[in-house]
């Protein structure tokens, strides 16, 4: 086997490894996007709860 026969095999191996890395990175990005969406929903719920609490405190202030 000479060098020209080995080079395509090595290149193919590197390309397969790179392809696997890109797929893995894509999965991590998808997971990060899902976590971001979940966090966004949690922040929105917290914001609504704080608004309700603020309203309750304002009514309590009016009574006192």
C-alpha cells in the first residue's frame, strides 16, 4: 500500500469523526434551546406570580 492509497482512508476517517462531532454539537444545541425555552416559561410564571403578589400587597396596603 503506498501513501496515495492510505491518504483517502485517513481523510475519510477524519471526515467521519468530524461528521459525528457536528451531529453531537447539533444535539447539544437542541438541548440548550429546549432548556432556554423551559427557563423562559419559568421566568414568565414567576413574573405573573410576582404581579399577583404585588396586587395583593397593594390591596393590603389600602386596608391598613
